[in-house]
């Protein structure tokens, strides 16, 4: 019986920690600076697909551009993980500069 109580107690603590982390993750994901960066990445993804469809860039070029965008998205996630779920204004500027570089390659 004592063992069962301990297992239930540990399970309850783990469940409450998971639930709290989920609620915090949801808020963090919707942080305005993160949302802006991620919206730009989604827009660039659409532009890349459109350029391939129109024959403006090759599938190989699109693959390279998608890879750069994935690296930017991962960097954004890493920055947010280090800053309590948000990115600083300077980090946003840095990510935007990287996105600008990719954006200039789309359709050229």
C-alpha cells in the first residue's frame, strides 16, 4: 500500500509539472517577437514553393533555401529556450537579418 501511495504521488507531481510546462510553452510560442519571426519564415516557405511551381528556381535551390530557413527556425527556438520562452529585440533583429538574406535569394 505504501509503495502504491508513493507511485501515485510521483505520478501526480510529474503530471502537474507537465501541465504547467504545456501552459507556459503555449504562451511562449505566441510571444509577439517569436510570432513575427515565425510568420516571416512561413511566408518565405510559401514564396519558395511558389517560385518552384512557376519555374523561377530549381528544386535544388529550393532545398537549399528551405535548409537555411530551418536553421533560422532552430536558432530562434534555441534563443527562446535560453530566454524563458521569448527572444530579445536584438535576437529578433539578428534573425530578421538572416531572413532578409534568404528572402533576397528567393526569385533571383
